[in-house]
C-alpha cells in the first residue's frame, strides 16, 4: 500500500531533523541496535569520570567537569533508573567533583560504594584488610624515589594509592623509575600494580575492579540495558563485563570509548561506539536523551 502524503511528510521531517542533529559516527546497524537497547527497562548509565566527563588535569584536584555535563547528568537521573560514576577516585571525592548526591558512586576501582545521598561509602571488607600494607608500600616508595626529580604526586586513597607522574619532565623515564621502586614492595605485600594515564596505582590483590562493579550494579538493579563510558585501561574491565553480560543474555551493554591521543588499543577494540574526545561526550549524552525522549 502506498504511504500517504502525511506519512511522507513525517518521514521527510524526521530525516531533516536527524540531518541537523549530531549523531555518533557508527554504522547504521550499530546505531539501530543501540537505540533499541536504550528503550529497555530498567536501564543504567554507568560512567568513568577523569578523561571521560572531565578533561585530564595536571593534578586530580584541578579536574573539573566538562562544560554542560552536570545539567545533562541531572537529566539522565530522570531518564535512567540508575546513574553511577565508577572511578579510581575515592567515592566521596568522586561525588564532590560531580556534585550530584542523587547519583551512585563506586570509588577506588570498585572497592567503595556510596549510595545516593549516603553519608559515607561502604568499603569492601577484603580490600580494607590491605589498607596498612598500601600505606606502607606508598611510604616506602616515596622514600626510595626521594632522590628523583620533582613532578611526582603521591596519593593515599585508603584501599588503593596512586603515584601520578604527569608533571614529570620525562614521564617515560619517571614511569620506569616508579615501577623499579614499587614492584618489589608490592610483591612482598601481596599488592597489585596497575597503570592508567600518567598514573601508577597500588591496589589490594582482590577480585574487584570496574568490571566487577558493572556486573554488581547490573545484577543489583536487574538492568536490561547498561550504557558505559570510559577512556582508559581500567575501563576495559567494564567493557569486558558488559560483553560477558550480553553473552549470558543478562543485559544489553553498550560500551562507549572516549578516545584521546594515547587511548589504549584494547579500549578502542572492545568499544561499540567511540567518541573522538571528552568534547563529544555532552553531544553524545544529548543524543542519548533524544533517543529516550523523542521530541
Ligand atoms: Mg578515566
């Protein structure tokens, strides 16, 4: 049956609207699949913070949300059943940076959970047992690196610790020096060393990371759809968890990589959608909100 003139007009208007709006640069099949997944309930928006919602700053304290992000996250709180930030920062620090107490915050790479409006985070008991060992390892590493040139920032976050070397004049040599100092200390204390963007992390040897956090949130809230945004190596664990949950038929996860000059190949390889930079994140969230609440 031929379509009516009204239908044709509606189709033309919708095409014109789409042409005027920003859309992620993805194949049509992926776009349709993502739009369909986003219609499922309950749905969650899970996101990393540094390098994803905020441009990387010289020090963690100087990080600020990219312009326009906070009001968009507020709108996402209405459009999604769960909105959670999953970060290497302590959960309270993550909430301070985002400034929305209605959100859920998973801090210290999955070892802390700060529920909406909660006063203090719940800390995984098995991780807490390592707090003393982490403080000792950080202290000793600092002493060993005291002869090193400046530009190092030591951060004790309780159940994890970080050594930032972004401000070092020769980051690659500094990275190697930190590993030389830290690796034997960590081995002796049953600690794990992981790396991110100009940061080396000291973590307890427990099975908790951004991947286990994503799985826990999806299962706790029975999320039929989970959208995850991240920019770094530790986010690959989250992407893999989404893929596994999809394979198990538990949830449709959409993995969104926020790219940058040194984006890890594993992150880009595991992503369903890749955004060019943090600057594209507000446009992407606006597009997602448009898909969820068509005008
Ligand atoms: Mg990040």
